[in-house]
C-alpha cells in the first residue's frame, strides 16, 4: 500500500526549483546574457510590485494578497538584471579572491530573482494559467542564459578556483569547505573549463533544452486535461461510489459539460477508477486515454519534444566529457554511475516480474472461474486485483476510506507523529495570504515553543495543477540570510463535492506522510548557506526522509490515533487494521515492476550516446524493457516516456531510480527505529540532528553511515515488499 503513493508522491519541484534556486543563489556574469535579458518590458513599477521588496509578513511569506499575474515578469527581468550586476561586481573586483568576497558574496546575490523565481515556479506548478504559462515560455530560456552567464564566466570561475585551490590552507569550517567544493564542482560541470567555442554550444543547448522542457510541461498539462474520460450515460460509471459519481458530475459542470460525467486523468499510466469500473469497455477507454494523452499527433504530442531533448542532453554530456547524460547526472549522486543504479534495478527485476506473473495468473483464474472468457489486459489489472484482494483479505477501499478523513489524518496522524518524534507543534494561521482558497497555512513551533517554520498544504486536484504530489520551499532556511523555512506540500486528492468530507484512500494517506517528510527536511534545516539548505541534496538521497516518514502512517500508536470513523469517531476495527497490514505486500509484483520499468526507461533514454535518439518512441520503449529483462505484457510502465514528467521537466532525468535507491535507505533506517524503540523523542532528536538538519553540508553516504553505524543493506526493502521468498528461490 505504501508503494503506490511512494511513487505518486513526487517532489518534482523539490529538484526542479532546488537546482534553479542553487543556481540562482549563486551569481552571474555580465557579458553574454545582458543582450538576451533586456528585450522585454522595462523593470518599471518597482514600488507597486510586491515581489520587488522582501515580504514584511511573518517568515517573509509571499504576499499572495498583493501579487498579480503581471508582477512576475518584471520581477524576473529586474531580478536577472540585478543579479548580473552583482555578479559582475564580484568578478571584476580588484581584491584578491577570498571566501567572503567571492563565495559568500555569490550566496548573497540574486535576492530579488530568487524570491521572484521561487514564487513564480511554485504557482506555475500548483495553480497555473495562460498568462503565467506565456511568461514561463518567454522567461525560462532567459533564466537558463542568466545561469550560463554566471557559470561560463571565466573571470568569475578563476576566483572560485583560486578559493578552491587554497582550501587546504584556509581555516574553513566543514560547512564552508562543503560550500567551496560545491561551487567549484558546479562551475566545472556547467562547462567553465571548456573552450570558448564549446561554451557557445553549451549555451545554445541550454537555451533549447529550457524551451523544450517548458513545451513538454504545457503539452502534458493540456493533453492530460483533454484526455479526461467523459461519459454521457451514468451507467458507464457503474462501480463508482455515489460520492465519486457526484464528484464526476461536478467535474463535468466545471468544464461546461453539465449533464455529463468527467473523470480526470491522474499523472500515472494506471488510473484509480479502473479498480472500480465494472464496464470493461470503459476501463479500456480510460486506459487508452491515459497512455495516448500525449501521443495523438495533435498539438499536445510530445514525441518529437522528448526525442530532441534526449539528443541534446547526450550532446551536452559529450561536450563535457561524459559518455552519456546519465553518466554526467550520476557523477554527483550517491549511486555515482549509471551502472550502479541499473544494477540495483535489474537485480530486483527477476523477483518483481516473477511475482507479477503469479499475480496475473491468480487474476486469470478468477476471470476464468467467472466464465468471462477473456485474457487479462492492462486495463483489467486493477479491477481484478481489487477482486482478488476482496476475496483474499475481504478488504475493499470503500470500507477503509471513512476512517481516513483528511483533516483528521493531518492533525492526528501526520502532525501527531511529528510531535511525538520531534516535539514540534502546529497552529493554523488564517492571516497568511494564499494563492488559491483551498490552500491552508500552519505555523510550526519547535519543542521549546519558538517559531520554526511556516507550512502550506494544497491538497486538492485542479485542472490547472501539475499531476502528482510534491514539496518545495517559498523561502529556504539560511543563517546567512537570517531566513527560517517556508515550505509547501502539493497533492492531487479528489476534492469532495461541497459540504462532503474529504475521505482518503490509504495511498493518499501515505502521500501526506511522504510529502510531510520532505517538509520536515526543509523545516529542520539548520545551515548557514542557502545553497546547502534543506532538501538541496542529491536526488537519490532526497527521497529518503520522505519515504522514511511514510513508515509512521502504519505505526500502531500513530495509526490508532488518527484512523477513526469520520461520523462516529470509532477507531478502525482491529480486524480491518489487520487486513490492511496483511494486504500490504499484496500486488507488490505489479507495483515493483511498473516502477522498475519506468526507472529503466529513464536510463534507456539517458544512456544513449550522442546522435542516437530513436525514430520510433514506442518501439524504443518495447526494446528497452526486453533488454533489461523487465517486460511483463500486462504491466505497463508506471509512466510511458511521452508523459514521464519527472524526467523531461521535473528535474529527475536519469534520476527516477532515486525512489528505489532511497527506498533501500528508508527501509533500512526504519529497521533501526524498530530496533531502538520506535516512536520516541530520543530517536527523533538523533535523526533530526544527524540527518534532517544537515542539508547538503556533509556527504550523504557519510551522513547515513554515521547515523546508522554502517552502510545500508537491501534486506529490509525485500522484506517490506514481500519479495524475499521470490528472490531466494530454493
Ligand atoms: Zn518524494
């Protein structure tokens, strides 16, 4: 059960904007990008534009009460201009290069741009509109050019290099040392050591990649909306609950289709409604709408976009001296090389696919016993899995959902667990402005009652929201800047019809715990320099705190505290709880296989050498899955390439394996808690101090080893997923 949302729980923006923010927090160079950045509207309206000044709200929370669509573009433009000027001054100063006048000066630069970009990208992801999308199309390539102006500025790089080369003789704190090494690495990886001709090419590649990534986002959002299931006859929705049908009627009304029913698409291949829809033809239609959403040859088709992106990434990697984009991307990750990551995935594949085939055979038996007379297809999987689950565990989703009312899960589950572990408390703030009325804001107080952070929750699905779930910061914690963290979680839970409670699936519940785990990582950050703050860690480490936090959803003390019937307040009956626990390893063959398939497709694209992008996307996928020995016909990848947002616009290119890599850590870490008494303040404090507060100030693997007392082992993962028997066949 926790697996599904482990995946649907995607902190896309954790990385997308964290890397941007890191880049933004740095600096710039004067020459090149001035020409590209001055073509748009004059800065203007400084006084009237709330983004131009530091917010005077508590925690410097964004002034969503004042910010309008038209404020973003001038703030981004002026922010880029200011940043270039600041960086120019750093690069051209006559004082010899030193930590303060170069590295720290870069950390302080770009305040306006950082504020404007963080606000803009947060809203673009969660609550976009045509105006903002237009601004993004114009500004994204300029932001890329602005970064290049910094990282390809030789005068600036020579100063950074000088500080770096002298680091052994400098009296740096460990955090300062980490920062200097990070800067030097970022410059080198951006191309600072390339010839002038190659730098010109890198700039052009970054421009085009930035544009393509925005194109992909916009096409995917439009394609997902356009391919919602629309039915004229309510009997087609036979199997859905009365509430779900009411929600579908409302969704139709919202789209001006009164009298019809609309089931919007989730970001994944498989759609939750397939578990309930009795009409096989409707299930098939929904499945095809999902898989074909961006492959219809219309203006939302992404095939040419992703082929081009794969090609350009391979070319950029080659210029920088790497055999592939994956080799380039993984150099700074825990996995270090694509081979190491692929080995973990392909090592898990035999156990996963064997289990998936067994699951398929079980369902075929059920289909045959009902005399249905057809062969199991992907669009049948969830429907029959749900039947098998009912038979085997006599458990169905509609029985458990009344025990998972959103506000109750939040206050008595997510907050309760965090309070028990870390002593923090929460109070809702109605005086902090939001960008959409469904968004809620909470102030987080530390164990000693002192202000710690601000946290926003935006849980309900909207057509103008990207799919999945994620976390990011409006403001990064930093001692240097004197900022506490302002963090948000976004998800896509079904919004109930007016006046109805929001009842969650167990997957939704774990998504809440997951994203809140990222939030804790952001809020507990206790570092000096913004570049090293909070979740700005390697991708294959960033999912560790979030996936770790999922484990508490089923902790007996926590579960008993929140899983209460929304009408009667009665605790979930023990028999039902047992069923949930017993059914946890159910369908894990399917869930592990679809995850491994998607992870390996990511590597198939990003281990391509330059000039090798395939002509036919579908054929390329099929061949890759065969080659990695992970293909199961009834189990399609969790995302097909054409709507795989993580790897094209979400900052997870050659990085989707990170969920699995981090899972080794989170299962191993939870085993430590189990061995040490579970949910205690002592355990929580140790985890907070040694992991959650450190950001990227230490090497992730070292940090883990120090906390755990050894390197992680894959044993706990196999146990959790119930794959152990299959993997050690006698
Ligand atoms: Zn996550």
